[in-house]
């Protein structure tokens, strides 16, 4: 896990260098403009798909939704998907439910795109178009480099569909190096004995909050729960008290600004807040971890990098092996 975390700047830089390949896929999509988009994914890829949902709705102005594969695989639904874009996101490309949903969607008229780290996988073959995230083999069970590369690949694809030139991502490699150099040891020392943690974010950064909770749960066995900042205020905040740790993804931009009321509420209830992001220095928090500033729609690519290091550090500090999380395998097959 540590080695693969360290590979990410080079992986991201390589992906930007291959943006022309992704632009070709975007051009094929533009020739068949969809009326709306659907995204299919599981696990960490599901969080990447949620990020893509925000990109599609904000940057392309199209409605987008996350599918429930079981409607097709278990219940046999056959929806009319003419003029629909389906983006199936899977690091391995081997999940049977995503494969079946993609095959069915293509038969039902959808333009299907697979975004995967394994282009020769069954999913890559089932989709009409494919984007190779090019992260190289990932052996750690906890996805790190494949997650950040998937985020960037989705950004490059959607930006190209809208006619963008990927200029916002031009410096992503050195920025990723900076993000991996920030000090996370104080956070590891502070939270190594915590029992439960809430992660929260707004807008694009909600995906980072979800991925953060997953990483903390699967490597350190923490009772971690992620909420949109808006949803947190709609009830769950009542469970926040002095025994609660809160990881808040606080980036510059509209999402970070919308989180201010949430931070005020959990701080008032005595929560121990760790603010992480490009505007962390301005947040009311017990501990702050700054992340290099970038366009808000790209921030999740950088925000998750220190989180991965925190998850790794906490697992080791708590006496666990993050490369062998109990009960988990690298590829999870669901139907």
C-alpha cells in the first residue's frame, strides 16, 4: 500500500500525457450526444462515479444518476436506454454485475463506456468504448493509485466532452507530490485510539469523504461513516459529541464554503475536527492538513492522497496489516 501510494504522482502525470487517447473517446461520445448519463460502479469506483456525476451535471449540464445493478441482474429489468450514456467504472473490470449491466445497457440502446485499469477485462470488451486509466498493476487490497487515476481519467474524459483542453490538470503531477509530502503524523498520533469517526464534505469533495470512510474502515477497522455536509445536519449531527472525531474535507470553492455551517455545528457539539483540504487553514478545527490548491473540480484527486497516508499510518499504529485486511480480497465479485 505504501509503495502504491508513492507511485501516484507519476501515474497521474502519465495519464495527463495520454489525454489524447481519452479525447478520442470523448469525441465519439460527442458524435452521439446523450440526453442523460448513468454510472455503474462498486466500492471505491462507486465514489469515483459519484465524482463523475457532479462533473457531468455541473460541466456538461446533463442529468446523471448512479445505477442499481441488481435491477437488471436480480430482477431482470430491461429499461429503455436509447440516447443514454452509460459509464461503467471498475478498476478490475471483473465484477459480474457490472459486466451484465453493461451488456444489457448496450443491448437496450445505451452508448457504453468502460473506465478501467484492465482494458482487456470482460468489462472492457463488453463496452463500446473504453478508457484505460493506466495505473499499472495494483496488488494492495486497498485501492490507492487506481482510485486517484480513475478520478483523473473521468475528469479528462468529461472535460474533453465539453470541449476543454485539460489545462487545469497540467500541473497535477507536481501538485500530487506536494500533497503526499504534507505532515500526517500528528493526525495518526491524535486519532490512533479513536473508536468512531465521521467523514464529511460537500460538492465534488463528498466523494472524498466517502472514500475516506472506506479507507479508514478497511485498513484500521474504524467505525467510519460518511455524510454529505447537508445530510449530516439533517439528523445525524444529533449523535455527534465529545467522543466523535470528524474528518472534514474543506477545499476552496463552493463546496468548501457550504461546509462552514457544518463545521460550526459539530464544533459546537464538542467534536474533535480534523480539517483537510486547500482551505483547511481557515477552518475551525483541532488539527489542519493543507492540500495544494487546484480547480475545485479537480480537488478530489489531491485531497484523497493525504487521507490514504493517514489510513496507512493508523492501521500500522493500531497493529494491523493494511495489505491484508481481514475478510477482503482484491477483486470482489457480486451479482
